[in-house]
C-alpha cells in the first residue's frame, strides 16, 4: 500500500486505477466515480480534472488553464494545487 500523495508543481496527476471520470447522460453531468464514492465536480474542478491525464505536470496544467481562461497564473496555481491535494487526500487523484 502506498503512502500519502503530495502534489507539487512537478507532479504528474492522474486518476488512479478504479477511479473514472464519466459523463452521466441521465443526470446530464460529469462525475468522478470511485469505489463506494461519487464526486460531482463543479465546472472549474472539471476543467482541472480533465487535464489530469498522467502526461501533463501540474505546472503545465496551470499554464494551460491560465492561457485558456486569460487568468492570473499565481491565482490558478494556488487553486489547482489546493484542489489536487484535496482530491489526492481523498484517494481519487495520484501523481
């Protein structure tokens, strides 16, 4: 069993095995499905989670979001790190 995951700028986040991001047509919403748990991300969290493909670093994800939404990189970096660390602490994100 692995220990706690700490998210940093160099981390390459992804959903761990058994956790899936799926669109529920019946409810018309995106969901993160985990064993015995279900998370419904808000639109901002969804944009972050969609970019957690196991290829892009947190830094690259932040850069992409800052460019896409023409927003302050420092603000996005703080929010993305907090979101990903919270998801990692809940066991639905790894790096």
